[in-house]
C-alpha cells in the first residue's frame, strides 16, 4: 500500500520481532472488513447481534482479567525522569525497549499482523496527525475503523514523510503481570502488550490523542486536551462553541450531547456535539483558538446510558456499533446493561458469557462495559464535525464534583487565573467509587492520567499559549453537584445545565452581569435564566455562594498538590494561589 521507506523499514523490524504468520494491510474497505468480521465470528472473538434490531452491531467479551485501563502499568518512557514529572509512571526508554522486546519476541507466531494506517483528525486538515498501528487483534481493527479515519487515503496523505506515530500492539498471553502500555514521546512510538481491552489497545485514543499529542503540542505550539466540544445555536442561527474538561463521573458525555430544556427548544435553541472526549486546539489566522475532535467515534461507558440519561448517546448505538462486556439477551439476540431500562432479560448471559439471572443480585454488565459507535450517527452531531479547520472556541469550561466548596459557576479574572483554576480542579469521591466517600482528588484539566510529560511544564505550556493567543477564550468553572445538608443535589443538572452555558456565552459577549468574589466572577440568581425551572431564588443564592472558610480549607489541599512539583511549578500559579489565600483570609 506504500513505498514509504520509513514505514516499510519499521514494519520489517516489528515483523522480525513478533514473527507473525501473515501480514494484512487494512485498506478501510467494507469488503475487507466483512471478511475480518466473518473470521472473528468463526473464532468467537465477536458475536453477530440481531441485524433487524441492531444492524451492523456485534458483541465482544474481553478476558476477565482485562476490563479497564491499567494506570499502574502505563508508562511514559524517556531518557530523563524529570521530563515525565511526579504524577506519571516513568521508565527509561532504552530499558523499556529491552524489557518489552523480550515479551514481544515471537508473540504473533501463529497469528496475523494487521497494519492499520489511521488519521487522528480529518485527512487533509492542518490539525490531522497520522499513525500506524500494528496489531494481532481483529477486534482492534474493527474498533479503530470506527474511532479513527482508516485506509489508503491516510497512507496517500503521509506520502514519504517519516512523521507518523508508530504503534505496536500484541495480545500475547493477556498476562496481567506482564501487561504494559508504554509511550515513547521522544520517538513517536507507543507499545502495548498483554491486553485486549480498548482503552489499552486502541492506540489512537488516550495513548496518541492525549499522551503523545500533548508532548507534540508543547513542541509545536498547540494543545491536546481531554475536553468535549459543543456548539449552542441561538434562534437566529448563530452558533457559539465551548470546550470543557471534566474528571470521570461528572457528566461529561451528557453535556457533550445535551438536549435543551423544552422552554429553550420551543424558542429554537439547539445544541450540537463536535466531540465528547478529546479536543486538539490551535491558534487560527483570526487570532482565536480553534478546536477539532481528532476522533471519529464514541468509546462510551454503557451502564447508566439510557433514553432518559443520554438519549443521543444511546441513539448513536442503534447500528454499526461494537458492544464490549455487556449482557447478551439470548431471547432476541440483543444487548442490555444496568441502567438501560428496568426490564433485564430473563434468558441471558452476563459479560463473562455465563448464564445470568438479574434476580440473584449480581450485575450482568461489567461496570466499565463499553460501546464503540460512529460519531456521525449521533442525532445532534455538528455539521462541522468533519470540518478541516475546526470550530472557534468562545469559552473553556473546567468542572468537578464538589458538595459545598465551588459555586454553580464562576469566571476567571484572566487567562492566567483560568489556568490556575484548571490546575486545582478536583472532585470528591462518591459512593460509586472505591474507598472513602468525600475524599478530594485533584485532576488538573482532567489530564492527570493522560499528560505525556511533567504536569508543571504542562501548566507552563498553558500559560505560554495564553500569551500567544490574540483573542483567547474566557475561562470558567462549573459545579453541577452542590448539595444541601442532607446530601440532596440542589441543581437539576442534565439539560438544565444549558442555562449556565448561556450565561457563560453571554459573559463572553459582554451581555451578562457578575459580581466579583474571592475566587472570581459569579452570577447573581437573577443572571441565570430559570424560565420554566422549579428552583427558588433562595436555592440559587445558595449554590452561587462562595464560603471563604471552605476555600481556606481547600487551599491546604492545593498547596499539598503543588508541592509534588517542587521548583518546577510556574511562579504565576503560585502567585494566583497567594492571591486566593489573601482574598479568603479571615
């Protein structure tokens, strides 16, 4: 498929290491994909579902010891440890190559190596970056075709260039004691071995689009962020775009595919999804920050997804979707998971492939079970989804889950202050998480597990970008999770979060009021459009309040987190912390 000497030399080296019986180039054609599906069905790797009810859909089960990303086995591998920082796992790159080469040796014997040329971003876009993944898994091939742009057009776009990301994945023995997901940002290389779970083996996703891309972005002057991108269209047909970062369990996917409240829908407001997980941002010719979603699909968590919680996400999965580790309903050959509806199937297999009965109390779908669906199938997908130039960002939003500390929304005083707000992002653990409830976990910019280098240098890159953007977006923080003293949520959330986004966009255009507080600019209750909403002014006042005593307590945790980075922490953020401390002093 190519005469690129850099590509061919690398593939020859990897073939010599892994010794596959066969090698197949993936051209992205439906004919080839159908042959692979038939082969995977014959071995039981995938199960064809009811094609009348779920056309083009398949079920896959991973190994029981291989069901999630493994942060403890995920490494950034460089020559120098200080490049990686205190929040990443580090391994010396030479030592890692040597260690993993022993595991890869002969790992594809008796198997086929599939060569997947793929593009993160639309082929031909100035944002786009090309990767090639070598894998011995048809499941990986079928998922990568959904999640990225795959095929001959990618190889043609690469031409003779050496600048592609080299990805090697081998299932090997699925030995969790020898499972490694390793990134070599100095070499544009990703190696994954002994896993078959999507988050560890779809190398275009977190591995390339965040860990490697964040390194590239710092080097090349752009940003790779763990952010959704959405557009809000007003009744006049004008669309303004927001990018937003949230840690897990904070409603990120719901916000990305938000359905406006009826009162706004009736007036002609619409919300469009550009991306649900990752944003690549560059400075445009007009001096604004422009964003693309480098992915082509959604890799979503199934449990809890329903017509009520996320209609658009569920609708995206009605066809051409791969379901992983969900319940198999044998009566009609469809799938089910907890939270889909209140009617679990009577004749079913659980995510392990065992006979399952919901009445016995055990969950049928794995809590991290997934769907991989083409984004273009989403009912609210943006018309700009395949745009070569992306969309202009008016506002950047950070969020977290805080019961009392953070108000419903506040605005940064400046770009520098906004970077500080992103750097102190945190969520309190819920009953759903393992361990104690209410523990504050810092996750700056929601990038803690995904930044490919030292996070203090990452903060510095954000600060540097702010100096280069002539017309930067305004930065905000939201918190949908304020509770009363009985732990009851005070804000309805879901579609009503649009009311807060509308205030944010009005602030960006100088159309909305705010009052200055110790932490930034906060709206008054009258500034939030609550038409048709049963929330009293008193409750709104409560969730928009700023308690300086709680922030003084939070500052202790911020200082503890910052201390991890020692002298590498940017002075500008330490200055912002000092300002917060002075503003909240008794």
